[in-house]
């Protein structure tokens, strides 16, 4: 169930009626979340997937296409979280996820060093 409320700048609060929402596994798309982005020393990846996936690759490449980091992971159905510390120069990078059973679009990662 969800119920929204809104508070105007004048301080007037409006509460809307509650609604029920049904989400099945078929409604949820496979997705990847990177944080923090921009980053400086660590990359956290959250993968939400609808089925088991073994021997999958997570790859980080720079704008020239050079391999910076690669790891193999096994994923369970549902939410999978990974944290990768790194020490790479500032710049734009691409995080790629590859699996024979799951397709997730690549994501951009910005690295900014202080």
C-alpha cells in the first residue's frame, strides 16, 4: 500500500487516499545501480535480477576501451551487492555487465580525485 502526502510552501498539508499496488517478479526488470557516482576510492554495485546467473563478468573500462578491472561473480535471484575498492585516475569509465542469460545496459561512472 502507498499513501502520498504533500506539504506546500505555505505549510498546508494534503494527504491523499491509500492505494494498493501489486508487483510480481515479471514486472521487475533486471537492473544495475552504481554508487557513489561520482566516486573517488570505491565502487558499490547493486544488481537486481530475476533469475540465477553464474559465472557473470563485471568489467570496468576507461574511455579508450582499456580494461581497468574485471571480476567474475555468481548472482542469486533478487538483490546482489558488491563493493570494490580502487585507486584509479580521475575520469569517465564504463561499467559493463555480461552474462549469457541476462542483459543489463552498461553504466557510466565518474571518478573524481580530491
